[in-house]
C-alpha cells in the first residue's frame, strides 16, 4: 500500500486529537469531503456513515485496515467502471485543513 495513503489516514485520524488511537466517523467524513469523494450525487454523507459503521469491528478500533476496506466499498459506488483502487489516489497526499 501507498505510504501517502497511510500518511493521509494518520493525519485525518489525529485531526481533532493528536493521540487518537482510531479514526472517528467525523474525521473520516471530513477526509471524504476534502478529497472529493462525497459528491452529493453518487456518494452522500449517509453512504459514508453506513460504510463506516459497517466496517467497524466489534470491540475493536477503526484502524488503517478498516479505512482501506471502507474506501474500496465506497469506490464501487463512486467509481463505476473504473478500477476501485483509483479511490486511493483521491485520498493520497491530502491533509486536513486547519
């Protein structure tokens, strides 16, 4: 996996709490908005919330693995007819706005 994707995950995970152990729904949603994944047409905030909850392990943390899996599921809706891994390129290199 791309180092830039992991850096983006870490940056958004720690957006509101520098010592965060997992990515919150609010931070994941902000990441999706900043990267242009939420477009209001194919992907809405409700879709992001559904996928976030679906990929949250019982009793576990929403970690980098969950982040990648969730992005892949979103890509299937957002990038119809394209390689779903292209969604990683949408996220790579993005950092949260202050």
